């Protein structure tokens, strides 16, 4: 599948919220939709899900206008939208049926997901009795039980401890492997960097940057080296003002030009006690700050 948003614009009264948003997301890949609070991410998601329409632009799936009667969406919102006084099973089946499933099929799917996420023992419990992390897993089941084609995850790891975060990672990888389009929206850059092949950064309603994350990183000048050593002082003395030290103890050596890279790497390996030398690439957090900031 190929999902394309083309030239999407949206205003609320006099305020232009989206101004010509365009990006592409492919099946069997995860796509990161990034931006600061108020940049337009939520509006983009709501237009994609047909909560309201765009003023301009089009949404295509495999080159044709998206048919929401045939395409199923799964949505995990940042803010939970469940019923605290209702039992887990009743509301999960209810949401699955709202998404078009027959009752028996909904029951079977929900029970499978409860088992997959280690939540079967809470089947008959009221939601309000569950921990924050377990409520997040129940919310995730509402997004996946009806086997959607496009999965949208807004801050999916919020409230999860490391064990449950690992479980969610496995689930997301399984959905990607099944050929689904998975859209992430998150401020936790480490998760986006781990999962997403492609990203789009929205800044003040416009696309500030979009494309393949690995390619974006490679496009930065390759004129810095990262050096890790148990004995950094001789390296710092040899390279003087070209060296800075990170808060994690690595050294960054700024080169006069990228062409010096091979020679300096050879020198480091031959003259100093180094554990690792590699070309510096910016983190997604670095890229986000550069493109999403004021």
C-alpha cells in the first residue's frame, strides 16, 4: 500500500492550521509524523481519519482517492478514550463492533489480543481498576482488534514501563511485517528513530522536512568523527581545539573537510588506544530541534 497526502490545507476561522501538507507512507514500513505541540500533527491525523475534511488537497491510497468504506483505520490516541466504569471485555467488543466486526468475531479477536498482551486476567475487570500502563494496553487493543489496514499510534509508549514497552515494540513490528501502514506521532525521538524508515516534520502547519531518515542523516556533512577511548587525553592533546567531549565521554573531532576522514581514522587507529571510531551522524533529536524549532 502507498498512502499519499497531497497539498492538504485546513483553516479554522481565520487561522491557517495546515498549509499545503504533503507526504507519502508505505506499507511494511513505519512513518514518523513529528512536530512541536500545535504544529498541526493532530489536525493532519483527524483529516486522514475523516473526522473532518480538508479545505484543499487530496488523500490517495495506491494512487486513487481513499475509500474509507473499504480501508480500515486503527487509532491509538494520546489521550485515552475509554470508559472507566465499564468492564474491559464489554468495551473492547463494543469498539470492535463499531469498526464493523460481528459479535463472535469481535469476541475472538479481543480475547486473542488480551492473551497476546498478557491481559486475559483483567477481562472482566472495570477499566478504572487497572494501572495506567495496563489501560494503555487496553487502548492499544481497541486500535488493533478489528485488523486495520492503517494503524495510527499517537504517543503509544506513554505510561509503559520498560517490559511493557518491549512488548509493544514486538506488536508494532508484527503489524509492520504484515504489510500495514503504521504512522507514529511522538515526542520520544528514540522510538521514532528505532522504528521509522521515513519521517515528516511539521513546523507551523508546513512540512519542514520529509524523506528517508537514513538518507537525511547521510546528507549532513560527514566532517566529524566520533571517537571512544579509555584514554582520551592523548587524543585531546593531539587534536587540540578540533576536539569536543560529549556528556557520555565520547570525543567529537571536527575535520577541515570530509576528505580528511580516512586519513584521520587511520591515524587514530594506529597511534592511539581507541575502542571505536565512526563518522558522526546527527540523532533524530538533533534533526528535530533544527527543523521544528523557531
